[in-house]
C-alpha cells in the first residue's frame, strides 16, 4: 500500500464531506476519534479510550467494531521515529524528493534503507540560497508491524503519521491565531505515559520536535515508591490526590516534573540559540498532564505561562455524545484528533 505525503503538515483547507478516524495506540491506552469533516468544519461522532491489554488485537477488534470503523489513520512516536529540521540548498519539491535519500542519510540516525521518509519545505527564502526543510522518518519494521496489526483486526490504513506532526495539526486546527505577535513562538507539551512530545512552533510552523523519555508512568512510579503502593493505586492517586497527603503527593510529582522541565529548558535554549524568537507560552496536553496543580508547578519551574488546551475547541460535539465526558477526556485525545484531521 502506498501512502501519500504521510507526514505532511495540515493546510488550511480540509477535504470536504468525509468520515475520518484517528487511532492513537499508546503504551498504556488506545485512543480513537471519529470525525465527520465538511469543508473547514468538523463534528465529533464518537471517541474511545481503553487501557491497553495483553491481547491488543482483540481489544482493537472489540472497540473498532463497536463504533463502526473500517479505515483509520495512525501514528508513531519514540525510538522508531525521527524528525529533523534542516537547512537544504534551495530547490523545488520535485528536486528535493529526488535528492531526499542521499541528503537524509546525513541527518538521521538510521540507514535510509530501513526507514520510510518524507519531507516538507517550511521556508524557502533563507539567506545564502537555503531553505528550511522538515525531514521525517519512521522505521519500516515498526510501520509493517502496525499495518499488520490493523490488517489482522480488519482495518485498512489510510494515512501514517508521526505523533508530533499529528499533535501540531490538531493544535493548529483548533488554535489558528496562536502565531500572533503576542506569542511568536509557542511550545506544545504532550505528556503521554512513556514519552512526552515537545514541539516548538513559530507562527504556527514547527521549528523543533523532540520525544522526551519522561512521561506519566514516571510520575506514577515516584508516587508508588513514596507511598509504598502498587502502580495502579499510585496512578489513581496521581489523578485524585488524597487531601491529607496532598503536599507530599505534590512534592513527589514536582521531583519528576523538575527533570522534565530541565529537558524542556535545554530544548528551549537550543531553539533560542538558533532563532531570533523565544518561547512565550506552553500548551499542555496528554494524560500525564492531568495531575491537579501540575500546570502551575511547570510554570513556576520554567518561568513561562502554561495553559491546558482543548483539542475539541473548534470541533462540534455530536448530540449523541456525552459532551461533558468528551471534554473531560479531551486532553488525552489531542493526537487522535490530529490523526483524524488528516
């Protein structure tokens, strides 16, 4: 099966009148979003969040059949993927695609024969006859494994993406004005179970993407050690802290958050050393961001405004869906929304 422009950044115009499904298979949960897309408007028809089980194929078969899904868009993150922002000699897209495999080998840690590659020109008017290019790669073995899993449960795959690109598309669709001068550069921080996706956008266009190896599981494990609880109990404590242990819980969370904030700051410093802009605001998403007070703790650690953003801000929620429940879980669905918008 051939996939067209698998990592392409979302443009303003969305193809009209179609049903599109994004499936985000994380390390701890499967998240599915089903949209009806008409022109530039989208309606949420259904969504599912289910904990990952040992028999992942059976779980997928169960939940996709329950919401009548046959074709999906899916994405990847972690060590099987890489995104690079590279200055290339100025050329048109056809010339770039012809030179891609040779040029890519200079910038990615994999052999080009082992990966699926794609590229997008972000800026073609740099000095010295250069242009800024987004280079994306996903290991073929990981792609084949995912395609086989979905095929085995009766699902066809329409689009492949990288989670960071899906996150950017989701954010840009819902917050199209955030490239304003007030916040010329903003950061998206999606805290998943195993990884945190960090992306820096300048006038809505990506400039830096990293997968940080700290996630919600690290917070839960810290609480499990601190309170001598099993992991599942610590996970529940993270989301609903006991009032009598609130300060101790917050201190445990802040210990891990300090490590995450350090990695974020290193990324900001690198970006700011390469660009004239500085990051003015952080937009949080992901299940690992839901600890009460985490937003304020992160703002204090980094000295930057932090806000939780809503992946359904510009998406109409169907009357058949519990809108309160959809909003409650929306932060965990940011990547799935971006995949569905493809």
